């Protein structure tokens, strides 16, 4: 695992030095600041507005980082010709991919933690006190981070066999489709034959079900997040990410890099 750790550490350092990353985080903190202003004119629902906008900012900015930096992890190394020198050393291709994945997830974890801290500061600045239910925000942030890890894995997979532009489109498309995966399983229509319905349900199980990680409504209204839901989402994200990364490693190992 030393090779994986070395690649992950180098990826983390490169991501931290990326100015675009700082701009995105700054933009997210600005959105949280705007939530404070909006909350002040929303009489009686200041807390709900701040939490809703804050979690939305964390999720949206995290998705942008996961998609664009995730796709660039492989393509940038190939464009700079640094990948060839790295693979000439005793570093296997799957170790390279896993290290890139871990490094970007570490970056997302740090950025998400910073934005979550900004959200808590925004809540304190408006209410001058925290509520016991505010701890559930951490559960929502954790589930957002799990979702982002899955998106990074998908971005890596697509970047292994296509161009960066198409990889971005494919990853974004998978994210949108994953938001609708639950609906495909429960769709009913008299105009659809049973075969089509079975096909749609089968496709829905192949898509990442990102609705499993959406607890914003419960957190905004002060309801708790069940521990069972957190464990199930964690297991689902781990298994799905492992499968996607395995596929990425297989594709990348067969790719001609000449």
C-alpha cells in the first residue's frame, strides 16, 4: 500500500494547490453567507433556510469538484507525460487509480469539513445558540461525502476510456440518472408493456441510487437521521464504489498508453 499512499498524498497536494478548488470553496462559503442574509428576512424559519441553502451549497460545489477534478486525475497525468514515468517505476496501474481516488476523496473531505464548519458558524451568527438537532447536520454532510466518493469513482471509470469532455458528460449524466433510479423502480404505466417495465427496473439497479443519501428534508425540519440508514448508505456506497473502481482498473490495465 505504500505506492497507493504515495500517489494519494501527491494527489492531495496537487488538489490543494489548485486555485480553482479555492475559488469553488470560497463560492460555497459565500453562498452560506448569503443564507444568513436570506434567513434574516425569513421570519421564523431562519434556521431552516440557512441549513437548506448551506447543505445545498456543500453538495453542489462538491459535485463540481468530484466531476471535474475526478476526470482530470488521469487525463492531466497523460497530457503532462508524468504518467509514463510513474508507471515505469514499480507502481501498478490499479495502485495508481486507487491512489488518485483516495487523494481526491481526502481533498473532498477537507473541503467538505471546511464548508460544514462555515454552515455551523452561519447558524451561530443568526441564532447565537445551537440546538440539539444541529448534530444531524453532520450526518447529512457525511452522506453527501459518500455520494461524492461514488461520483469520483464514476469519473475515474469514464476517464479511463474516453476523452475528458465526454467523461464529464457521462459522469454528469450518471449523476442525473442516479437521482431518478428510485423512480424507475416504482414506475407504473398502462402504455408500457411488462417487458419494458422489467427492463427499466433492471437498469435502475445498475444505476447509483443517489436518493439514498438525501436526508436534507429531515435535517432541515429537525428530524433525526436513523443510524440504520447511515450504515446502509455506507455499505451501499462502499460496495458500489468498489465495483466501479474494479471496473476502472480492468479498463485502465488494458488501455494502450502509447
